[in-house]
C-alpha cells in the first residue's frame, strides 16, 4: 500500500511538472523581426524610442540604438518585436529633449513570426516611410545563389531602371518609381562567379545615377552573400549639389 501511494504521488508530480512546462511554453512570445533602414536625407543619425509613454522626455537615450543614414549594421538595424502592435518614434540627433518632436511617430502591426522592413525616407523636413512585410526566398545549398530586391528611396526622383553588369549588361528593372520595390531576384554565387555591378539609371535618359559593385559572391570561405537575401536601395536627392545629399546606393542585409 505504501509503495502504491509513492507511485501515485510520483504520477501526480509528473503531471504537475508537465503542466508547468506547457504553461511556460505557451507563455513564451513568438517574436517578429523588424529591419530598419535610414534613408532620410538630412537625418545623419536617428534615435529610436520604443516607449509607449506619451512624454518621450523621460526616456534614457544614451544606450538606445542609433541608425545612421545610408549605413546598415547587422546588430543595430535588426530588431525583434514581441507585440502585435508597436509604437515606434524616431528622433533626429540631437533632438532628444523633453520638448523635442519626433521626426517619425508610427504604429506598426505585426503578424506573428513575420519578417518586416521599415524604410525611412524623404527628408528631415518632409519625412516619409514605407513598411514592407515579405518572406525572403530560400536558397538550396547545391544552387549556390543569393537574392537581391531593389527599391527606389530617392525622394522626388523620376522613374529609374536597374541594370546588372556581369559578363554583359542586362536590364533587371524598368520604371521603378519613388517608394517602388521589386520582388527578390536570384543571382549565382558559384566559385567561378566574379563581381556584379548594379546600376540605377534614369529611365528616360539612361544616365547612371548611382552604382554598387558586389564582390566576393564566389568566395569559398567567409562568403557574405551566398544563401542570403539583400535589398539594394537608391537614396539621396536627384541633382543635389551637396555631396552628402547626392544620390547613392544603400545595401541592406535581410535574411
């Protein structure tokens, strides 16, 4: 009888622990990913505020992420979001005082486990943005490929074409308007693969506005491109005299 009671207690204990384990698993939030790209002309550095409080003045900015114009950092520009809806504010450095007004104040909705990108564009006086949710393509190991999509974030620019220069010239995109974005296109990353040169051209005149040379796609070790996906953006202002504001490319790492 004593042995029977011990066995019963063990069974009850086992089920209790199982229920506790299930509860913990159910409580674990499923996060979504958010990539942030700063293409705002005149906003060299943006500070993020994820605090939902009305007054941002009580937020401690010293340790918060900083998003540089036209620069992508794997650790800074990729965030995880656990809420279905998130308020995000961006302040242009050094405007982080209690009386400062956010350059961006947006509320974004996230599908569970989704992959999202927030492209910040426009200018410091006319900020703009585009929020994109998409699933990057999968690259089979035997194929040795990588993916790139193209976006026009050059404020007030005319439609552009995108050409790839690699063993010849080939038009990849035509008539890409401001805030227009393409699907991902796959490119080879074989051992024999050389460099790729991507050119954004004015659709009408075919003048090259900006270009990006991608090297190392065929590297056998420390290959930053193979089996991954990226977004290549055209940013800056058309015809700008200030070098800092001129059109250029911005490579954004996805997944």
